C-alpha cells in the first residue's frame, strides 16, 4: 500500500510528460521560481503563495526524488532512450510542497516545443490526460473518476482545473491538476491529497496572489 501511494504521487505528472514525444527546438519563456522562507514566487507565471503550517517546502534532494520517480514511471510507456532524455530535459521542477503523511503539491513546467512540437490550450491538455491517466491507475488496481475541466482564477490568472478521485482498495485519495500556458511552457500544480491537511491546502491556494 505504501509503495502504491508513492506511485500515485507521480502518475499525473508522468502521464502529462508522454502526451507526445516529438522533440522540436527549444524555448525560453519560463523561468524558475524562488522560495524565500515560506513564500513561493514565480514572476514569469505572475503568482506567489505562502506555504502554511502543516506543509513544508521540500529541499533539493527531495525535489530530485519526485523528479526521478516521475521519470521512472515512463518505463511502461515504451519510449526510446532519446525520447526519455528529451522529456527529462524539457521538464522543470519548480518546487515540491509536502506534509508528513505524504500529501504533496508538485509545481513544474514542461517545454511543449520539446515534448509536443506545438502549443496546446490548458483545458485541452487536461482533457487529453484523462484517458492516459485512467489507464495507468487501473493498471495499479485503482478505480478513478474525473471531474469536467473548468477554469479557476489564482492570483488573477486563469488556470484550467480538474479533480481526480482515486480509490485504492477502499482508501480514498484526491488529486487536483491546475495548468496554465506560459509562453511555450505548460505550467502545472498537481495536488495529491492523502487526507491529512485539507485546511492547509485550502490556505495555500487561498494565499495565491499576483506577483510582478
């Protein structure tokens, strides 16, 4: 069960990485954010947020573990070594926020010029995630349901949003995916909620405001 929960933490982001694998040039519209104390800021996205008590900003070693786990999930996708390298190069992990029980907020961006060859809209991107993610969860023995994709405002910016409800042998896990196009990048916030800190997650998203 514990190992399965770890896999669930990375499924959405890993599946986002394999929507398409056509390498095509490079882009420079997205810049990494910063974390100062408990405040996360990304001026290229135009938002900042305060990490509340109950959640912790992961150190670089932990962020690397999440990145490696997402890339490891690609082993089932029959990708060539070159495609895997392209995907690894295209992904930027901006921050990972965690709780002691395993809840996480993974913040990352994908260079769509490198992975897809074209830009797509955020709502279409989330819609396309449903089938690939559903298959992956069902192979893990989970049942899964998806909400419709809607639009939410965070810090004055519109994000495409989708809820994912997962049942793992009677254990309920909730996920939320927030996406926004930033230049040639798709910027993500993926929440995996183990049920231990609902209030802290709400506080984090309520704290998001505009940043210049």
